[in-house]
């Protein structure tokens, strides 16, 4: 990707484009890129023909699934705390 403008036509193409841009921009700096990438795909349940394995529980490494579940658990607790009325 050397162009300054990247376009996509359609939802899935837009997702592919966004994942490619993120991969290109942070891949060199982030050694754990693939786990981040597969977490995003699992969160979106994105599984047509993804650029790396993932997108469904069956195709995702257990460590990636566990990390995403921990993130959901964290936000679930945070939402519960926000719901407590302050007196």
C-alpha cells in the first residue's frame, strides 16, 4: 500500500480495507498483531475469507478467545458499577 487514498465498495470490502490499513500501520510496531487482528475479527464475527485464521470460535486460538472474553467480562463489570446509584 503506497497510495494515500484507499477505497472500498461494500461492507465486507470495507472491513477488509480497514483490517489491511491497521495491519500495515501497526504491524511493524506490534509483535502481537495476529492476536489483536483475530480478536477484532472474532468480535465482529467476521469470517467470509479473512486475511488470517479467525472470525469464529472454531477458527480462533483458545488464548485469543479467552482474552476477548476477559475484555467482555471487564466491560460487563464496569457497566454494572455505573448502574449503581450514588447516594
